[in-house]
């Protein structure tokens, strides 16, 4: 049985036991970041957080506050 790219992405997001909404928001942040051609480090600099924090946001490991979502947008 072949493993699709979507299965790999889903597995990476399921590593943590997080709220489905946090994971969905994180996926959307990653999608928009990649569409703009930004690295996690570049987004982190803009938000004044580390790239590891951006990774946690995108995985859904850490919840993104409303004010941080406004900054991201």
C-alpha cells in the first residue's frame, strides 16, 4: 500500500494530542505562509517569536491567540 503525501502531512499534524480547531488553523497559517514564499524563520521575525514557536503554531501544539492571528494576517 502506497503512502500518499496527504497521509504524511496528516501524520505530522497528528503527532500531538491537540484540538482539531488548533490544528486546522495551523494548517491554514502554513498554507498562507508557503503561498507567500516565507520561511518559518521569516514569519517568526515578523511576529517577534522563534521559528520553533511558528512550528508549534503550525502543528497545533500551541494555540494561536486572537491578537497573534491578527498579527499573522
